[in-house]
């Protein structure tokens, strides 16, 4: 009886072990089937797209499997699994959503104003510009101004380069004169020379004289005549820009030196050094001399006198904010509604150009 009982217990234990062994074999077989199925699917699908939940699940299961077997078990490379895991860790410790918003960005208009101030005032540093903004009521840190200038390629320190020639001449314009010759060929192919002088500040031009034979003595006398005209208008100047033409002799320079005017000679073959005078000569050719035939010296004198009067009193200039030289001295006119007025046209030089005025 006892022996029979031991036999039955032993058989059941051995049966249980066999069942357990069969279950392990079955699991291994099932895993082999699944792996082979994955291999077949990979051959058919070029690229598998995984959802965030898939990446999460693979990354979690990777901690339960030895790393040396990752290439056999998972459908992605070990490097990809590690990247997914690092992203999960980074996301866990990411507190950016809880951060308070930082300093708001500087408005585009303020940035533009900072750059404009730096351009208009080359010696201003970032702290000087900051003070100007604070004075206007805008609170801004000096470091912010520094960053704006630095990002624009402008040295934030106050030791920037000096003013350009345009800036220098603009600040000195009211005390500068420029002079040069313009030549004109008459209808009989005789060459005449007109000496033109221009004030930089107001762009007012003067005819110093017209001659067929410009000598040093004639040029010096023409300088005396034009200085008398300037003295009547109580105009004071410090500099005269001229080229190195031999007709500008020492006697010519002495006439201006006696009035306290310093002579500035432009470099050889450098017309841009006397650009304003060159510009008016080009203007005379485009608007007058290329559109009319000159008969003789007297005709040229009358023509230039008439045109320069029109130019000084009625012709607007971009350099003067579209004012005439006369308005640049007295100030712009009061705004009016032209629809309420009648406009009168006045022909100049026989209709070569016109002036327009409000009829009285």
C-alpha cells in the first residue's frame, strides 16, 4: 500500500517536470517563429515607422535583455534604442514647461533706433546710446544695446572710425565754397569758359565770369567780383575747394586768403573730391548747355545768368529736402492746399524750362 502511494507521487512529479519542460520548448519555438516572421516582414517593408508608445515599450524592455542580444531581439539597432532611452530620460527631467517666461525681446523699432543713433553719431558707444534711450523714457539695459550693435556688425565701443567725407562736408557745408570752370563750344566752334562758384550749404551758384581766354589775372579779378557779391549778402566762409588747374594762380589764392578763406586743392584726377561742383556742371550741361546753341560770349553770359537765377530762386534740390536755395536760407513755405489756388506758369529761357507759382 505504501509502495503504491510513493509510485503515484513520483509519477505525478515527473509528469509535472515534463510539462514544464514542454512549456519552455514551446516558448522557444514561438519566439523562433516570431523572429522569423520579423525577418520576412523587414524584407518586404523598406522603412518601419514607430509611434512614441512603440519606442517607449522597446526602451523599457531593453533593460530586461542583455545588450549583446539586442541586435537579435529588437527590430532596430542598439544605437537607436540608446537614443530613445536618452530622450525618455531627458523628457523626464525636462522642467521647461514650468519655467517662468524670460525677458521679452527688444522691439524692432527700438533696434532700428539704436542702429540709427550709432550711424548718425559715430563716436557714441553703447552706454551713450542707452542713456539717450533712457532720456526718451525707454528703459533698456546697456548689455542689450551692446548686443544689438554687435549683431549688426557695429563696434559697440566708442572708438569707431571717424566721420565719412559726406558727414564731414555736411557739418562743414555752411563754411565751404567750391569753384571750377565749365567750357562751352559756340555755334562757330569757338570755345568759351565760364567760372562757376557754388555754396555747399545752400547750393546757391554764382557766375564769376565768362571769357574765351582765361588767364591767371582774369581768374583773380573774377574772384574779387564774386567775393564782393558774397560780402553784400554778409556770407562768411572758411574753405574753398578747387582743382589744380594752372589758371588758379597764387594771385587767385591770395584774393581768398585775404578774406580768411583757406584753399583746399583736390588731388589730381579726382573729380569726386569736388563732387558738388562737378554735379552742378553736369546739371548745367544736361538741363541747359546740351539743349541750346550758344552764339557768342555775351549770349553765354546772359543764358547762364538767367538759368542760375532760376536755379537759385525756383529750382528744388534733393540735397535741400526739395527746397530751393532761397528757401534753404529763409525756411520752407507754409503748407497750403493747392486745390484752393490757381497756379501760374512762367517760361524760362524761351520755354526751355518753367517755374510755377501761386497766382496772387
